[in-house]
C-alpha cells in the first residue's frame, strides 16, 4: 500500500456587505495509506447562512468544483456534511486511492 499525500488550502470569497467570516483547515498536509479512510477538516465561523464548497486541483490540472453544501451528493466517493452547530464542513472518503492525491480547497 502506498502513502497518499493530500494537501489542503483555504479560500474565502467575501461578498459585498459581508459580516466577519473565517475558514480554517487545521492540517496543511495529510498523508494516508491507500485504502484507508481520509478526512480533510474545514471549520468556519460565519454569522449568516453559509455557502460552503470543496474544490480540488489535481496535479497539472485546473481547479474543479468537487462538492457544495447544498448537494448532499457523493462525488468520486467524497462526501461532506455541513454541521452548523460545530461550524464544520469536513470532507470525507472511506477509502483513499492514489488518484486522490491533490490540493483540496475549502471555500466560504
């Protein structure tokens, strides 16, 4: 089994008249063994109704939308559940694969 490196980055897109908002991802890099579960954490603070997204950028490719909080979908095995009480939108996959090695961006 190969180790898989997942890099994370945070993006915040403020809009006009927006209140204070923050997004944090505690880990800069995550290394997991192929086939193991992976979770990429995204915590946020926002006083209104948040719109959260996960983007992915595979090596030598452009940025792509992976998930948005309103979809409730599983894309490429990834899911993310919005938890307003905890202020979290963690990205999860039960079995990481080598092709999951990429930069993952949480955006508010």
